[in-house]
C-alpha cells in the first residue's frame, strides 16, 4: 500500500502544492494585519521576521552541510530576494499600515499575473494561448468586481493603494527574473540566501530609522512567528517550487485565488464580513484560473506530442 500511496502523491504533487500555495500565500496578508494591529511598523515586523528566519535557515544549512560560499549564487539570490521578498513585502505592509485592509492588498497584488503573462511570452519564451488570455481576463474581471464592491468603503486615502501596487510590480519583476536567470541553487540555498539578504536590508533600514526595537507585546511576536513559519517557510517556499516546476505563468495565476482566500482568513479571524461582490468576484476568478491551467496543460501536451511521436518512430 505504501508504494501506490507514494506514487499517487508524486503524480499529484503539483496540484497539492498549488492548493497549499494559495492557502499559505494568503496567510501573509493576515500576518500583516496581525502585526499592524499589534502596533508594529512594517520595518519592525519584516526586519525581525527575516532576521530570525535567516538565522534559522543558516543554522539548518550548517547542520546539513549545505554550501553557502558561492559568490555568484549570492549575487543572483540577492537580486531575487530584494524584488520578491524585501521590497514586495515592505510595500504590502506599508499599505496595510496606512489603512489598506489585508483583503484589498491581496486584490492589488493579484493583478500581477497579467503582467507576468504579458512579459513571459517575450522574455521567457513561454507561448501564451488564446484560452490562457481569456482566463487571464476573467481572473482580472473577478478582481475588479471584488474591488468595486469594497474599495470605496476603505479608510485609506487613495495614495495608500500605490504601496501594494508597487509591491505587485516588484513581485512580478522577481518572478520573471527567476525564470530568466534559472538559478541552479537548491530550494534551501535560495530561500536561505534571499532571507539573509532581506533580513540585512530591512533590519539596516529599521536601525537607521529608529524602528529596530520590537514591540513588547505577545501579539507582536505571535505575528512574527506567523509570518516566519506560515508565510515564508511555507508560502514563499511553495511559490518558488511551483514557479520552478509549473512555470511563472501558473504560479502567478494561482495568486488570483489569494484575495478570496484572504477574505475568508480575515472573516474567520477578525470578523470582517464577506460581501456579495466578493463572492461573485471569487467565482469569476476561479473560472479564469481553471481555464488558464487547463489551457496551459493542453499547450504543454501539444508541444510534447511531436517529440513523443519521434521517439515512438525511432
């Protein structure tokens, strides 16, 4: 029984990782809410988050004998870490600290897939089919429906939404660069190097601005722990894994599902109601995601067919 179970797990690893990615990635926006509600600033939360994470991961690498002395690898991962972690998350957290709720921040970040899909065809050599574009448009429409139902009711000034928008652009850049550079480092090496770079960068900024001292509240440390273990060790690791195994487009499109998932998180934890536009938007985005994933699978199958026929003939 063990062998069939392992085989089934191997066959469905991509799908399971995709579901887990949506859940864990959404937890990051909830962690931002938790930290801000505990009176932490974005630099405090992120500086301590990545400092702790960096120490943990370096320790694991030392125990396992994982090499961390490749200068070229550090250069690659530093660039990716700054775009995909440090700047992206700081902009998201800064938006939340200025009144943008976690669900809305997730909605803005979910606009990233269309940018990635547009750039991917030219920069990454990934062919985007008509079905994938239709799915992208549907996913975008779902996001717009949700935003239109709740954006005007927010307490944040209009310019506060520019922060998560800038974060979304940063993550899109990091996603494309990951596929463009195709780093040879293992997942553990990548996450460790990126976390160290992000930790040094953010804690340095916190020290310069006088925000390095942590808030003396248990809720602050609970938020930091939430962000370290759920959002990074689970969420970002899954994002890198899905990007490497299923492509930048699929990994980014899956982020369309983080806004509704975040809304469920926020409803369960903070009692924020889920509105009718949110439900409608969720459904539209889900259809779009399904269409993109199916279209991509059909495209990949079509691309493999000539090669398989060649092997059969030989």
